[in-house]
């Protein structure tokens, strides 16, 4: 059974930074395509960033380009999302996900950016 557990969320002022972590257990982490999604109250869950199984290829939603960085540590089975220059509109629950068709999800971690 695959388990994804996020951490690192919290309250930060606009312009600040946070680093989210996603620990994967239960399967071979390095073979997964992994990513981050977010969901603000009253909205649908949206794509934030993704990273290939090797870590060599990354992709970002346009609002995150230049501010967020996705990375992974295959040895320790951890994926990260470094978020800089945070804005109030980044406030959301952030989820890590993985698998062939995003079939595995974490429980989410709340990120709140105050103005």
C-alpha cells in the first residue's frame, strides 16, 4: 500500500517562503511520476508542479514559474516543493500525488499567506 504524507504547511506573510515535503512509503518511489496540486476553498484542485521519475524533467503551472521549485530525493523517498515570493492567492491546501495516473494522494497540508 502506497502512502504519501505531506508536511511543511503553515502561515506566512506575503513575500515569504515555505518548503513542503512529501514522504512516500510502500512502493518504489523512484519509479513514480510525482507532483503537487492545490485546492483553495470553493475551487477545484489545480496542478502546481510535477517531476519525472528521474528528477530530470519538471513542469510548472504558469503562476508558479520562477517562484516554486519541485525536487525529489529518491534515496530517502521524499519530494519537496520550495515556495518563494508567496502571495495571498497561493493560500490553499497543497496535495502531493504520484503514480501512473495520479492514483496516489496525500492528505494535504494547509498553506496560508497573509497580506
